[in-house]
C-alpha cells in the first residue's frame, strides 16, 4: 500500500470512529441515558487527536500544517469553552483567522519546498 493511500485510510478510520462516537453520544442523550453536555469537554480532545494523526502520518506536506491548525483550533476551543484568561468565543475568534492564514502560508511553503527537491 502506498504512503498516500495508507495515510488516507488512517484519516478515514479516525473520521469514521469520530462519527460513530458522536452519534452514539447523541443517541444516548436522546434516550436520556446520559447528558451529552457533560461530555463536550471531549470535543477539543478529539479535534486535537485528529491533528496529531495529520502530523504523524502526512501524505502531503500540507497535512502537517493542517494538523498544526487542528491542534491550535482544539486549544482555542478549549480556552473559549472554559473562558480561560478572560477569552471566550466572542473575544478570541480573530485568533482563528490568524491561525488559518498561518496554516495556508506554512502549507504553501512546505509544498514549494517539496517541489524544489
């Protein structure tokens, strides 16, 4: 199996498992077996785990930048939910624009470097 399809398989596996877990949590919430709101703290962790998967097994150089953005997004989400340092969704959203811009800048630089090799 080539590196590209292997990395894509890992990404699909992770995404599929994430959907199954999220669906199970929502179903159990609707059946009043659990209160899903009690488990929202896991959302940033799941996003961060996806970022780690992108960093560890990239099929393209841009995936490293995407994984780093996922880690920053997960951190931002956690900080906004917990309102650490006085940050919340309303006050800290411009950080996402900056992080998204950096992701594309770094992804482009990594791709250009790969082409030069």
